[in-house]
C-alpha cells in the first residue's frame, strides 16, 4: 500500500490517519513509494478545490517538491490540494519515473508508473474535496516526460498539464487526444540536460532520442486539432530576474479543437527553472484551463 505523508495544516483526524513517522518515510526496494500531500487550509464544508499533482525530476522527491517555496506558494495562493508522489529508486538510489524509452529508466526495470499514477489520480479525483474538472499536472525534467505521457493516457480526466524541462513522445508513438486538454512545455533554450533542440538525456546512448521542445508542442498542436497553417500568437514575459529583459517567449497555437498547446521558451534558461514568478504564471495557465463540460445538444 502506498504511504501518504501529509503536511500541516491538517484536521486532527486526517493527521492521525495520514501522518507517518519520520523514520518510516525512507523507501526501500520492497516498499511502495510515498505520496506527500499539502491540503487546502480552511476549506469550507462542501467546497471542492482543484487538485495539483507534481512529478519530481530524476533524483528528486515529493518531499523536496513540497519544500519548494515557489510550488507551495502556487498551491496555497490558488487553494489547490497539492500531492507529490515519489518515484521508485534505481540502482544508484535516485528516484525516477519510467516515462518511456527516452527518460529515465536507466536500469530497464519493469515498473508501471503510468498505471500507478492513473490509480492515484483517479482516487483523488473521486474525493469529495476535489473538483474533478480542475485536475492539473506539473512535471519537472523526468517528471515532465511523465506529465506528457499522462496527458496522452488521461486526457479525458486531466484539465491541463505543464512540463518544465521535459519532452513529449516521439511523433510515431501512440497518442491521440479524445478529450480537451491544455498542454504547455516550459523549456530553457540553453538546457544542457534535456536539450531544447532535441537529443538524448545526459547524452546517454542508453536512452532513445527525445523530440525538441518546439516539436513536442507542434505534435500536441496536431493532436489537438489546432489550425495547421496559422502562426502562433506570441507574447513575452519576464519570469526570471537573473536573465536580461523579458526572457520568456510564449507561443500559443490558434484554433485548437481539443484544447490548447503552448511553448514557453526561456531564452538563456538552463535546466532548472523554478522562480516564484514562473510558478505564478503556471498557476494562471492552469486555472485558465478547467475541463470543459459536456456540450449541450441543440
């Protein structure tokens, strides 16, 4: 059974059910990975709030994610329930997600993270405090690869997905949108690990090549039925004070039948992109894309 570790504040009853001793939080190869939870404070009876799932990068953890002030600030400001599951440990003791042939199952382990995350998300979607029309995923690096995979598999249940420093599936891999979903890829064009122009993670021959950031979103634009010959709408944002000017270019594809597709290029940005301003903008993107309700018959 997966361990659930809650973060204060929590109602006392839930705390007794969910909190695990600190000494029990470390995963061994025989234990299920933990799920770290930051609930919404001061929720009124009957109130249903959005659910945000954060997927860490290779070697990261859910606990580290919940300690990130930018991510916590996003969840607290928007009053989203934040859950951050741990990936499995590889032979080097790094937590990872099996997100396909390009990232980052270096040991070739037969682990079904897609099925595990689907079960986890479906469980939380059915909880009375969660609004099932506002279920969002953010993934960083290896978690970004996994976020794209979830968007392909769970587009009927997810409202929006944001990958930071990840990449999508190869064009010939099965991924057909059957429901509306919003997808954004946030990527530094100077990323040395998951290269903006495509390649192999860490340059490792043990992994397949991943598509470039522009190709990742071009593929999503095709899947989502965006206008094929229309030029994307371009806006600029200043989300990183360490880089000059308005360093982020947002390209939004037009006329998408099944949702939206955006590429956020951080000019001069590396692999780790996690400023409070970026998280705030991601939060705005997510909240602007709830799951559309069923269309009424005329």
